[in-house]
C-alpha cells in the first residue's frame, strides 16, 4: 500500500435531487443493522439475526445560502419532502472513484439560524433515508 492512494475528501461532492451543493464541507452515510437476539440450547453465546436496517447520515455545509429553507417551509405546512442525495469521492491519486445514491432522504433537523461574531457560518444537517445504493465502487487492485 502507498499512502498517496488513500482517498482525500477534498475531491468529494454531493448532489441533492441532481443539483450540486457547492458549499458542502463534509458528508457521511451509515447503515446500522437492527438485530434480534437468538439463543440456542447448549450455546452460551448469544447469536443474532438481522431484522432490518436504519440508514442515517449528515451533511455539513458552509453557510452561504439559506439552504434548507424550502424544507423548513414545507414541513411547517405538513409536507415531509423526501430527497435523493448522490455522494462522490474521486481523488485523482486513488484507484478509482466511489459514488453512492441515498434515496428517501428526510432531513431530521435544519438549523434555521446559528452564528457568532468572528466565526465562519456552517451547519450540519442530520438525516434518515430508506435506501442506499453503490453506483461506482473502488475495487481492490
């Protein structure tokens, strides 16, 4: 392994409903397994069975626009607007690019306003989703 092959987040990007979010500074998506405990006779250790998954994540943005205002207005009117996010990481020194699509994205909270003197504005928006799909993978060389 060579250190220069490690992917650098500088070359990442996120698109929301096919529109690039130019002010993104971080992006994370996790898939957590929901498990039921399974106990067998004559086996002291608990086993488990996956019974579902929960997809969560967050997107961090530099505060440039009133990003998320459409979601704030919609939810106050009783609409849970769902979105699709596509994340891409394509460092030119890496062995390729990785791209994922996250479907059924529902933002859990949107910071309406948060600022302090002499501090750059940013916001982190946590979300849940219903499905994730690899569009491009980096394969082992």
